[in-house]
C-alpha cells in the first residue's frame, strides 16, 4: 500500500491507495531454483512475495510438493527453509485455497495439473514456471503462464 503525504498549511493528511497486487502461483521448479542462486531471477520473484509486491497462491498439493522436493534435496537445516515455513504457517501475503478442483489441462504431464488447479481455485493472475508443458499452454482461463524472465519484467 502506498502512502502519499499531502501538506496543506501545516496539516499532514495521509492518503492510502489500495493497489491491486498480482496473484501468482510459483511452480515448484522456480520455487526450488530460488534456493540455489541468491541473485537469480527465481530468487527475485520470491523476494517480490516477501516484500509484499505480489501475493503467493498456494494449495495443499503445491505446498506439499515444495516441501517434499526441498527435503529430498537436503534442505533440512537451512535457515531460509525455516523462515519460509514460518511464512507459510502465518499465511504471510498468501492466498491459500484448500478447495480441490480436478482439472486435466496438461495432457503431456498430468503432475503439472496441480499448478493449474491451484491457480484456478485462488483466482491467480499468473503462473510462473520453467516447465515446457505449462509454458506451452500460454494462458489458461485468463491465467497467464510465463517464464520467470518474462514475469520479472513486470516489475
């Protein structure tokens, strides 16, 4: 939320403008990549979430996949992982929907459907992914599916 200060004869009035923040599903490949390069584009996208520039959309299957992959890769003791888990628990800047939606959108790899389902039930604006099957869709029910390099250009 931006604050504009207007001074009128020693009177300080603060006007709060409500900005619509973009709701985003971050695919697991992008989320996991953010742990490997602190200055890379995936990390910059995670930082957009942490600084409340975007709203992260999650669902139970997506959150489970994030955690399962991080644990499989050995990220059990990382301070950053603990920080992220705390943010998830507090639902910091998150749109979390635990409704289920059975959507078969990705014929080549049905495991990718959890990302589409998460985006649909959370009314996301974007899916950020490096997955070629998702990127091939381009758009699904008005949800834009873009690679990290295109998404970061919005900011």
